[in-house]
C-alpha cells in the first residue's frame, strides 16, 4: 500500500530541504535500499502517531526524490493515495491541585457573654480547584492549642462561635480549604475577651456642631453631645490632643450624653475638642471646633500723610489683636477743632488708606479710626498724629456791618381786664397780657392800693401773661382791680370791676 509511507517521507523531507537552501553543496543521494523497504513495509495505523526517530530525520534526501512520489499518478487498478494525516498533539497533563491564598479582612462583628461573631473576606486567589469552605479555629491566649470550632466546612464568610466561657481571652483564626489543602491562616491581631457588648459605642454629634461653633467672649457654653453604647461607655475628652483644664471646662456625663460646660468663655478656650466613647475593644470619636470671639482692638497706628486743597490723605495699620476672628472693615471719623464733634466719613471700609474730601476752608481737622469684626466695632479708637488745616487761598472775607435795630418800647397791654362777677367762697381769676422792651415790671392794685404779698392773692406773670387769683373771696373783696406795667420807656394800666355776690338763701330759692 503506497499511501502509508507518504507521511513518513514527507516528514523526513522537510528538514533536508531547508538544509539544501542553506548549504551550497548538494546533498549525497541515499542508497536505494533505504527507500525500498519503507515503501514495501505496511505501517499500522497505531504507528502513525509514533514520532520518527532522530536518525531517520537526519538522513538527507534529494529534492528530486521527494517530489517523485508526490507527483507520480497512481497506476491503473490501484486506489488513489490518501491525504497525509496530521500528527496529534500529546495530551495536556492535569494542573496540580493548590490551596487558595490567605483569607482577608478578619473582623469581630459582635460578641456577648457566650459567643463571638466574626466576619472575613474571600481569598484574593482561589485557583482552578475552587473553594470548598472555611475552618474556624480558636485557642486560649498564651497557648498554641488550636482547635476547630466547626465540624463541617463553613460556606459563608460569617460565623458565630458559640458556647464560650465568659471572661476567657481567645485568639481566633480562619483557614480556607479546597482539594489542594489548607490555605495560610488569617489571625485576628488582638486577643478577644468573651464579654457582653449589647450596643457598640457611637457618638451622635448634633448637626450644628459639625461645623465651627462660634461664641462671644464672656458667653456661657453649654453643649450636649448624645451617645449610645451598652454597657455604659467610658467617656474621655481632649483639647488639642491634651487633657482638659478642669478649672475652666466642666464635663458632666450621664448614661446617654456628655455635656461640655464653660461658665464664662474666653479666647483661650478656643480649640479642637475631641470626645471618645469606649466599650471594651470598641470605640468611637467625634471632634468639634470651638471659637471664642470678641471685639477687636483699635488700629495700631493712624497717620496723616498729606493735606491739600479740601482733601486729606490717611494711612493706618491693622490692630494688634483681631478678637480671634477676621477684621471686616474700619470706621473713619473727623472732627473740626473748633467744635470738637466727631462725624463718620467712612464706614465698613476695607482698605488701609483713604482720602477724606469736602473739608471746609479755614477749619482745622483731626481724624480717628475704629476696627470692625463680626462682633462689632472696637471700643476705643486711634487718633491720627497731626492735624489737617484747610487754608484760605487768596480770599479776604469782610463781613458787612449792620446797624442794630432798637426793639425797645413802652409797656402795652394786648389783652385788657374784663369785669367779673363771682360768688362768696368761690375763687376767681383775673387775666390780661402785656408786652414791652425791656420786660416791664407788673403790679396789681385793688381800689388804687398795691396788693403786695397778701397771701389771699396769687400773682403770676409768665411770657407776658399776667394773672391774679383771688382765693375764696368774701363780700368785702369786691371792687376795682388794676394791673400796672412799667419799664424805662413808660407805663400802662388796665382795670376791671369785680362783684362778689352772696349765694341765694334756701327760702328765697323756694319762693322763686
């Protein structure tokens, strides 16, 4: 059968052909005895997969001999040659079974008097063999007697270690297992004490304390920060990383909250306060920033740089202390040296220099400056060194002379006295008004007799209104009353008649 040897010849002819291309000399012809047995001997199908020995591969075959069998057509009556079969590849050996890498991130999720709950993460490298489960092992602190606590492999990444003795201190580790064996263990870095923790500690910082808390100097600080945790957490406070000064800051802690109390806040109380709550191995922290602000000091210095025309240029420097908050502006005031009254010319001014305009010619001015922050304006001001004199430029003012008018006049009554009638025992009053310059002197008379300081009469003269009150007159108080006004330019008199009647008797009233 000529179809069987074809693959072997082809395989033997590949490398010599390449050598002929590389070597300039022609290869020697092989003996005919070598090719004849190969064609005559039938090759079983199983032998086709066996690789050709190295010696056969090394025998050079001429190129003409290689092409002859391939190009020759099959003789009459013979079956056509089968196509050459490819050599099958050797089977791939199965991969070795290897364990997984170490599990990751072992944590204590919870614990109580008799159990500990742990959680962990899957190994980073699992491998083709997969992951069958985990083995959880524990041992008492100070020993290396590791014992598995789960009979069957744990599939999930969470396990509750039960039936523990309260107070024991244990070491815990987790091992991943597959057909390749056990992985390296992940061990919890600290020993775990079997003890009840009902609730993990947590600080619930109020929303208004999550940003900077600002208070004025002298204010009372009373901040309540709630927290949770069972059993009762241990609460500690720090200020700027150092223990609190208990002479200034008081801490009052209950089962639910902690109160930071300062009776009278000062600037030195500003800082970062940190609160820590701890239950066994669990803790939580929260920080708040306290800023105590006050009024700023006045500007360090104020200088009058120059003055020209109706203007003056000023410069000043920031205050030595800003009240523990930024300076928001300055207030500039001026005062005329003649009056000494201060007037504000600039308010909420942000720059450190200014030009003051619209000053009055002939006046001399002095200036002062206040500092401002969010608390208000500084209590004191800094007065500028030097004064700005606004000189007159070529103008001589001569005030006109006016002749003073003479307003003097003799007394004159603008309202006269009127006759009156009254009843015995009822007080009455006489009124008139007078004008004159200089102010006239007023006298009251009864029947041409000066009344004087008689207590029965009350004499009043205010702003030219003259009155005479007759208190509970009797029948003999009737008559002619006169008011006399006199000054350097003359005098004037007005008179009236007063009639005092008796009250009607009851009999007379009945008759009527």
